[in-house]
């Protein structure tokens, strides 16, 4: 059993055919993670996760059509208890207007939005954001929310070097998915890591641009996943990022 496998706790039936740490030529540090990769497997408590997820969903829901707003309202009117688990904060897939595919073919079944302000301005929520900011360099950032349906996924890609800087920070909320890294010049050079809800990773420099990254679709226990992505902002960057 590898060091990485011991560090994580997750449902073993999620991906019973998958080896969670599979590294060939990629350079690993003493902690078992790749160079230029920092991982916090349980950074946020369940309460913090629910707050982040609820605020993120509210921000996404605000931009959807009346049809889906009514559908969510009807579903919530019939719910008798508040969700106790993070995954239960999500409503059924058909309550959301998921896009079938991204313009560049990288994402399937998703919703996304760039965030400049949050609907929750409570002290508790602001404290969560301050904790998150402490994990990345003190630079101007772009924040982006990406919500995947139960059957949504992100295909292998390298971010546009002209549209973002040297690092990306990702918060995972909801269903555990697998982050896969693959060398752009050598497909045999790969690394896979489970991203449980409440985890945070920081990927930078050569690992960001010399490796394709993807989020794999669950095989046995599919569920919705939402990620909050923060990137360093380039002066000329004003667009929505992947």
C-alpha cells in the first residue's frame, strides 16, 4: 500500500478497478505527491463544506431560467428535512440546467460561472474564504465555480497559457472524483488521485502546463460534484476560464 493510499479515506467501492496512486516517470516528493502539487485531503469541515456548496449553488442558480427556478422551488417545498450530508445539499440532476458540452469539447454536462462576489457575507463564510486565501500566493485571482452533473466529466486538457498564470487552486465539494495527470509527451507518465469532498489542491508551474489534467467519471457511485477554482490573474485576462 503506498503512502498516498494511506493518507486518504474514501468509499472503497467507488472505483474498485482503479489504483488510486499510479505514477511512473512523474517526480514525487517525500510526501508522495508530485512536485509542484500540494494536497490537503480534509481541509474543510462538513459544516464549512455545506456553507461553501450552498453559496456556490445559489450563485449558479441565480442565472438560470424561471423553469428551473420553479422546479427547484417545487422540490424544496416537498422536502421535510434539511440535508445532513454534504452530498444531499445538491438537488436532483433535473433541477439544474446542465450544459451538454463546452465550446471546446473539454467539459461534459456542467454549469459554470465566474465569481466576483458571494451571496453569503456572514462572518463564518468570510472566515472560510480567508482560510482558502491563506493556501495560495498573495496575488490577484480569478474565481470560477464548476458544477458537474452526476454523469458530468472533464476530459484531458492543458489550460490556455495565454489566459492564466502559473498556479491553480481547486476545492472539491460533493462526490469523490479522480484527478488524472498525464504527461503531454508521454501518455505512460501518469498520476491519479482521489479528491474527496472538503479537499483542496494547489497545482503549479511545470505540472500545470506539461501535464494534461482531467476529472474522471465515477463508475459505481456517481454523484454531482462542484469545484471552486482560483487562479492567479494575468493583467490581460478578463475572460471566463476552464
